[in-house]
C-alpha cells in the first residue's frame, strides 16, 4: 500500500488574506481553534467536508489549499 500524506497551505492563505484569525475561521467551520491549529500544522487530515468549508471561507480552490504527497 502506498503511503499518502496530505499537505496544505491553509495557514499561509489565511494569513495572506488577513480575513480571519485561526479561531474565527475554526468557528465558521464548526471546529475548535485547537483542531484548526492541528490542520494548519500538518498534524491532522480534515474530512472532505471540512476541506470544502475552508475553501469556501478562504475563497480559494480546494486543490490550491490541499494536495497529496506520496
């Protein structure tokens, strides 16, 4: 079985936009700030639903925010 790692640039895009702090974005999506921190630190793979919501609120394509590495 191939090992796949999910990477993201959520923190980078969020900070570049300056629209939300970590807690605000987490609250909009229905997560805790701690879970959002884990996602941004590459220590938690979010569900597809969470990826789509992050994409919606950051107004960025999912494939710009998340990608796979083998």
